[in-house]
C-alpha cells in the first residue's frame, strides 16, 4: 500500500472528520483540509523540480506544517527525510551529507545549526518561522504558483517513502530507508498490537524524526483518527490536551510517563478518556508501571520493542505480570536469541537455551524490515542470512517470553566476569530510594572495570545522607536473589538527572568518561 493512497482513501471515507490538531497554531484540519493543503504544497514542490524519489528534509518540532510536508511528499512520490530538531551544526552536517536532500525545511529551533552547518551538498532552504538571509520564508514558498493542475503520484509500494536515522547512541546516526510497504505494514501492526481502532485519537509528542512518532502518525492516517501535536513536553499541557481533545491512546517513552505521573497536574486531572497505553525506547521502572495502572486503568498496556530498522521486534501486553518483559514476536516477524555477534561469526542458527543471554535477532522477511542502510560505507554486517542482528542482549524465560537486557557493547568486564547493566539497574530501581539508575563500568587498575551505579533519588538530595543511602542500596543488592554478588555496584554516584537522548534513553557514554561532566552530590565506595 502506498502511503499517499492511504491519505486519499481516508479523505474519501471521512472528509469532514478532524484529523490533525495543532493547538499552538490554533489549527484543526479535517481530512479534506489536510488533503487540499498537502496537494497545494506538493504542487509547489513539483514546480521547484521536486518529484518522484527526490528527498525533502525537515528539522522542526511536531506541528501542522510538518505533517503537511509529510503528506505532500507521499502524494508527490518524493521521500520524506525528518531530522531531529535538537541537532547541533555538526550533527546536522552529518545528516545532510548522509541523506543529500534536495530541499530542507526548518524552524527557529534549528536556525543556528542551519546557519553554522558546513555541508558539501546544496539543498534549497526554507524557514518555517525564522528570518534568514540564506533561506526562503515558508509563506513565500506557499505563494509561489504551482502547475495549473496537479495529480498525485502513487509510486510502487516498494519505493522509498521515508528515510529515518538511528539514534546515534553508539556512533553517528545511520540512514534507514523505509518503503511505503514498510510504513503501511508497521502502521497496521501498531494499530492491531495496541488495540487501536477507527477514530482513535493520540498525542503527537514523539518526534516524527523517530520511528515511534512517524509510525504513530501513519497508524492514525490508516485509521482515519486524530493526531494532536504537542511541540514539547509539559505535564500541564499534556493533561490539558488529554482532557480537551479526549485523547484515547498514548504512545510515549518511560521518562515522559514518569514526569507526567509525578506531576500535580496529573493528580488533579480526569484521564479517563485514555484507553490504550503503550511505551517504547527503554525499560520502565516497575513503580511507574503500577502508577500507570492506577492513574489510567487502561484497557491495554503494551511494551513495544523495536528499532528504526525493523519497527516491531516484539510486544508485551502483560507488563504488570512481568515488568520489563518485551513479550513475543510481533505479528509480522520472528525473533531468535543467538550467540552474540561480538563473540564470533554471525550465525542466525546458533541459538542459546532459555534463560541464557544472547543477541536478539529479527527475521528480515518481515514487511516492516528495511533492506539496508543508506550509505554504502555503512557496515551492513548486521544483515546476515535473512536476519537483522540488533546488537541487543536478551533472553527467553521458562515461558518463552523475551527480555531485553542491554546492548552487547554496554557489557561490563570486571575481574574477568561479564556483567550486563540492565540486570543490576532493574534490582536497584525496585528500591523506594531510587527514581532512576544507570550502571556502567568505570576504569579500574585492579579489575579493568568496576561496577558503578549512578542514581537519582526519590527524596530531596539536600536532606540525604549519601553514605547511609549507599549502604542501604548495597544491602538491597546483596539480599536480592536475582543478582550475583560480583555484579553488585562497588561505587554509588548520586546525581540530579541523567543526560538522555531525544527519546529518553540514558547516554551511558557520558557516564563512562574518566572526567565526568556532570554534578555528583555524593560518590560513595562500598
């Protein structure tokens, strides 16, 4: 299925249904209005020489113009290339040179990065809301005359629809071309796996540059539902939008749920319209799982495990019974746990026994799976014999349910023993003292690496005795039946907050540096 055709059919079914809401712009687009405006933008793009297969890049927060540009590219047969709006000039330069767009639309948040970027390509520049000598304003772009008549181009479903980029937490972001067939399969799978239905309404907080954001939008378009833009997180604004727009489904990262549910706004709100809750991006603290169940009492509560390369790896709808379980393979794919690729040859048939750690691999015959990275210089070693080697470590329990434990390259080697951070973090985060924990290997002459736990506390640090807190957590780890003694942290570092990626993943590399660039309230050896 072509994604432009998805919009076309949504208009035929429900032209007067509100599809896109942007509260800051005070805009509500029906599907007919969204289609008409997208056609107008597509016509202007065509008049500028943009056509089938050409690349239209964007760098902005979620807003009505961004959705319109996405829809316009799909109706034109062009390729939508969304960039993270938080990019630096250096990061933007890499993205532009990697994906070589023909035109780049950007907002004021990215204006400095655009001005300071030094790329060798020469895309046309269009500013949505910022004055710039080197770019055209969006209003002027829209006023340009397009062709007298414009007919949509519905390209073959196996043509590229979007180019996303990986998070870059373990290196520079890699371009991931995704076809119309990929996007449609992922969107329908997302709807089925989360019990979404026609007329669903969801909060558009996750950036369209991220796999969660673009596929949530695609699912809404397939269902003829409502997507409500939230440009940046604020607990008060989120609660207001849930109530005013009668949001029925949320698909967010654990950090957002944490901040939302710990706010006064959520405690005083009516959140009863939310029937479906899902999360992705990282494991969720069991205390937040309990708070979600208490606050929302959702009909469905799903942990979605996937990647930019293959949207769905696995889903778990029994989160409360098995915290941090990622469940079983999604409806479009198959999953195995094999000997990690870092330990030898890539062999998709070298599976490990249940309860044994291994690398999670995903069947690339899935219609949700990519065919390879954008750059020819990118190592495609991760694609072997029809399987995608994710670089994620995990295991299956006695029931066959899958658990994500961490990244292969996050493994700590201390005194010759292998230690995986997530298994230590999950124990720490069960203690009431701890809001969030991250475990890394810090340099050690004796042990090569020593296990260090960085912790944010539930209580005010100014009134905390850090030595007592460290001793309490050490006792907690010693008493845990899930944690061998050699895996317990030997050092506790108490901090205010973690540096995170745009989807809420803790950037471990910042904690592994010999010279830390964060404020540490207390550093206690145990």
